[in-house]
């Protein structure tokens, strides 16, 4: 039985190494995409044709922040050896919903649903921090 536990432990360490390696590779790719998105935003800012540019720039900025949040999540996972906290993931959900709320156009019901989802996530974080010890 000890031999089986030792083999399982070695295999788990082997898999953990490859997971961390994959996260590092993913972080590098996301960083490259994030800076290319920043370059695209910079090009759009200096375009001469100004029709529909503000909404296109806003869409590009939202995409940039998506890449930024994913890179932050990868850094947090690498910092904690492949694990992220529930509190951190719920905070990312709140920022994603806020970003969606900012870019929502029209549809009052969709705006209300986003606002309620943000409120529920905030209540969940408060409950998690006050009453549940992880």
C-alpha cells in the first residue's frame, strides 16, 4: 500500500508540474494577445475616419480587459501552485458583470438581471468572508 501511495504521489507531482507549465504558457500567450489588443486600440485612436469609432474602441477596450483579467487569474493560479480562491473567482465574476453592464445598450430587463447577479455575488462574498472559513 505504501508503494502505491508513493507512486500516486509521484504521478500527482508530475501532473502538477505540467499544469504549472501549461499555465505559464497560457499566461505568455494571453500577455501577447493583451499587448496586441493595446496596439489595436492605439491605432484606432488616431484614425481619421470617425464613424462608429467610439463604439469600436469601447469594444476593443472591453476585449483588452478580458485578456487582462485572464492574465491576472493565471498569475494568481501560478502564485498559489495552480489553485485560486473562491473569493478571487467571485470578484472576477463581479468585474465581468460590471463590464457587461457598462457596455449594455437598451434592454432594461438585461440590465436588471446583471444588477441582480452582481448583488448576489456581493452577498455571496460577504457570507463567504463572515461565516465560512476556507
